[in-house]
């Protein structure tokens, strides 16, 4: 059976909308690992299970938009 071709990789846009000040060091480190340094900064990452786990841990600090790469 032929393998399925993967379409364009999914891209996730992540925006920091709340400051991590006052939250645990682990949550602050997760925000930094996502590449977010300032409020309202937006970064793009490829969607993967590891990224989804990170997003779930800091969901109260970020906003997520899903899309596909161009």
C-alpha cells in the first residue's frame, strides 16, 4: 500500500497575552522555550505533540491560532 504524502506542515501561531510574572519558574521557562519574550509577541512553530504539551501547560498565558504553511 502506498504511503500517504503529508500535506504542508501545520503551523501554530502563539501570542503571549499575559505576563508570566507571579507564576512558577517552570511556566516561565516554558514561555521562554516557546520563544516568547515580550507581551503581544507572536511566534510561529510547526505543530507537533511536544509543542501541544507545552501549550497546554501555559494555556492561561497565551493565545493560539492554527493554520497551515504557505
